[in-house]
């Protein structure tokens, strides 16, 4: 299934908020949002992550970018999950998304 983004609101600065929403091909609606904790242009982005359906289950996403030859190495880390099921579900979702991103930029 390929998610289709419906809306993205971003205030990319420390303390800024973001919200994204999308509907999967099967019609299921998703919305997530959070707060930017660290923003270092071209190097680091760290933000909280919580689904609208479970706002109390806040986790933390950290994305680091490093020069790598003629390209860029992205290190993606998502931590502080509510439980192992949440961790595993996010792993599947992010893996699918990052595979699509890899194909898009290749």
C-alpha cells in the first residue's frame, strides 16, 4: 500500500510543531504530529512523534545527515516506543517509506 499525503504543516525550528495526515490506499486515515527538539540545517533533525489516536504514546525520531562521497548518508533512529508492538509496526512503516524514498532518489 502506498500512502498518499493529504496535508503537512511544518514549523521547522526548535520548539516548532508539525502535523502530517494521510490516507492509505485501503482508506485508513492517519495523522501524526509533534515538536521539533533539535534543528541543525543539513546535519540533524530531532522531533517527537505521536499518532492523533494515541497522543500519550510519544516517541522520538532523530535524523542525522553526513557527507558521504558525492552523496549524503542519512541515519534514521526512532526510539522510546510504548511497547514492542508499536516498535515493530513503526519499523515496518518506516522501512516501507524509506524503500520508496530510496527508489525515488536513485
